[in-house]
């Protein structure tokens, strides 16, 4: 599970941080002052990292941070996360039609009835995508809405309460139950 979290977090990095080295800084073609007779150190270019306005010695450059993880490992991570969160799962027959009208208020009240109050981080897992429920849940700060075939380990671990439809439980069981 930890490896999966590292995988998700690291692949989310854009890696666009960049600085200019001494060869990329503008200017510096002319020797700042003569080699001998000034009493100063020998200087060949004003783009040296020692100069104000000079280049950066070992600054960041754009980098691809992405890593790979085996499919079986990813599946195992999700199965393990769901298993450890089993005590926090609330199973409902289905989200009632009253909450499926696309209104945030009705969805929040429906979730509160089953024990997922607004102050708890909640993951709502639907059996199939329902645009009205997804739209109703978009504006709730501590609510993540997912379908059974697209559950994210990060959401499972981050949530205090997981509300699943019966159809979603069956889909997850058939996908992740040991053979």
C-alpha cells in the first residue's frame, strides 16, 4: 500500500522546476576586468555562479519523476486498503432518487441519514456512474464520488467513512476477492 501511495504521489509530480546554469545566463562574453594588476581574483565571465546575476551551480532541471508499478501489485494495494477499511464501510441498497436529482443539499442529507456527516471525509462508491449524484457531490468539500470500477487507493485511505451501494460491493467482491 505504501509503494502504491509513493507511485501515485510521484507520478503526480510535473518536474518542471528549472534554473539557468552559467552557460544559459544572458551576457558574460567579455572578461569583466583584466587578468593582472587589479588585486582582485581572476575572473573570466560575469555569468560565473560567484557573481551576482550569475548562473546557478547545481540548480534543478526539468525531470521525469514517473515510476512504474506492476498491475498485480496495484490490485493488491487496493484490495488491502479496502480490507483494512472494512470497519468504516457503510452499505446502502442504492442512493435514493431524492438524492439523485442533482442537488447537493439532498445528497448531503441522504448521506447524513446513513451516518456520513459533512464533518467526516467520505468516499461514496456507486455501482455505475450517475451524473446527477456526481454533480450533487462536486461541491461537498470532504466528499469523493467514485464508481466501483474506478476506486482509488488514495481516496480509500484518506476517507473516514466509505458509503457503498450494494451493486458496488458485489462488483468489488467479484474483482478483488481471492480466487
